[in-house]
């Protein structure tokens, strides 16, 4: 085993860290307050290759793996988890679904534009009545006169309002249960396709989350993504990679909360001493740092195995479960170290405390990863 990052990985981390500090950090609190989707920053991230990290160079991607992808998401989340979420939905959900399930024509048509950031992508699985039980999808796609006609709607789609391309799942054969849901690629101007309500969220407010609606939405047959009926099964494969990104996002968010708490503890004086000199504050900070490090390596381990081509259903669920629970605790402790200031909007702690709740819900609500892990154990 080798726990050293390569020179290229170290350089990538430095590049993303500098980008996040220079372009994102000055605006984070304002974007959160006003729910501003930072489109120019997302486009700049595209110029840096961050919108196509895990795709081959011949398709316009950076040709890197899940270790590098985790580094990117971690460093962005350390400064702004919303930006990390925007990139995660674009990279490992939307574009990756096209990469893993698409035919050559679809890959060549969509991936270069998505990887460069010319187009933004979103991925719609969740529906109002089908959240954790995503196989309960109700949106339908029916083949009529040589075209697919989609009806229904999706909820909680990250990037929905800014997406040029949407990958969405709909039922094509109700009798076939999990093997009767297909995936489709929709472009923004497809007739009958529109976005609905944009949610006013507790956290991650600079990311846009909302409805995607299909009303007699007509699609050329070429827009079917993957085999008919296998869209849901493919989605589970996509989520294996997606969970690594939520684990990395949790690690980065927790690191950002730790950085803020450490800084504050070295500036704030009580009883004539910096609070960093109190044993109980030191205990908190050391426990926070240790648990962040543990989650970080669980995440990189899942990424390394994925890069080796291994099935990582269990490992990615474990990383997501551990890292998201860790981040919730660390964000809470960081707020506590800030005392009353932690409750005030001028400090980043409250923002991270709100944002961290998504780490539990996204790509498998908190109670679902244990179900996935135990299902894997029972099959072994
Ligand atoms: C900010 C944000 C961004 C999102 N982005 C996307 C996106 O881009 N694309 C997309 O498709 N979806 C997205 N989602 C949806 C997200 O994946 C779902 O919210 C998640 O899957 C949970 O579904 P639900 O909200 O319907 O909760 P429910 O499934 O209704 O769950 C409610 C509660 O019941 C628990 N529960 C459910 N089933 C079980 C069970 N079998 N055993 C024990 N407990 C259970 C859950 O853990 C949860 O605590 C996003 C959500 C948010 C909040």
C-alpha cells in the first residue's frame, strides 16, 4: 500500500485550493444569503477541467480518476459545499450516466460539451413519491409514432434551473418493476420539458435545487440512454460513484468547519487566555481532526478501489455513511467553539452547520447506506 499522493495529485489540490480561495471564498456568505447560483464560477471551473475530471481526454475530460475527483470535491467543499455539490451532480451523476450507459454517438455529442462547461448537466431520479424508494418512479415514457413521450415530474434536481442537459428516469414498462425504468437524455429546449419550482433551502443555498416537469414531452428515440428498462439499475451503479463524491464533500465541509474553529480559538480570549489553551477546546479540536482524517482515508480508499475497476457498492456506502455522520458532528462542534458568534451570519460556522444536513440526505438519506451495506454483507 502507498498512502502518498502523486506529484500530480498534490499539484491538482494546490490548483483547486487556490481557485477556491481566490474566486469563491470572498463571495460565499453573500451567495448563500441571496441563493445566487455562481454560473460564471462554474464556467471557470470548466476551463480548469473540473467539470470533466473523470472522463477520458479523447472526450474532452481530464482523464483522471476518483482519487483526483475526491481531491477536487474536497477542496471546493472546504470553501463552499454548494459549489462542490453543483460540480458533483454535473460530473458523477449526469455526465457519468452518459459515459457509463451511452452509445458512442451520445458520448461524442454530450460529454465534450459537458466536460468543458459549455453545457451544465443535471440528473433527475427523485420524485415527490419516490425518494429513497426510487424504484417507485411514476413518471412515464411511452413509445408513440416512433417517439418517446414523457409525462410526469421530478423533484430535488440539483442544477435543474441552469442545466442544458438533463438525464431523467421514467417508467417504460410498469410490469417489469426495477427493470422497467429507462433513462433519457433531455436537452433544455425539448418541447414539453420545463423546470418548475426552485426550492428555498436550509443550506447549500448557492446550488439550485428544484423540479423538472414533463408534459407530453416528445423525444427522438435516439435520446434513450442505455438499454430500455435498465435506467434504474444503471442509476444504482452511478450512485456508487456519486456516494464517493458526497463522502469527499463531507470531508471538505468538515475540514472547512475545523479550519474556522481552529482560527477562532486562536483569536478569542476568555479568562485572560486564548480559548485554544483550554483543555476541553483542545479535546474537541483533536477529536474533530482525527475523525476528519479517518473519513478522508475511507473516502480515498473507496476511490482507489473504484479506479482499480472494482465494484464499490459497499465501500462507497460506508464512506458516505461515515463521512456524512462525521461532518454533522464536526460542524456542530465547530459552531460550539465559536460560542455566540457561531449563531451569527457574519461567521461561516452557521452556514456549514446548515449545509451539512444535505450530506446526510443526498444520494441515499442517512438510513439508506446501512441498508445498502447490509444487503452487500448478506450477499457475500
Ligand atoms: C439539496 C438536495 C439536492 C438533491 N439533488 C438531487 C439530484 O440532483 N437528483 C436526484 O435525483 N435527487 C436529488 N436529491 C434527492 C435526494 O436524493 C433525496 O432527498 C433522498 O434520496 C431522500 O429521499 P426523500 O427526500 O424523498 O426522503 P424519504 O425517502 O421520504 O425519506 C424520509 C426519511 O425516511 C427514511 N427512510 C426511507 N426509507 C427507509 C428505509 N427503508 N429504512 C429506514 N429509513 C428509511 C429516510 O432515511 C429519511 O430519514 C436532492 C435532495 C436535496 C435535499
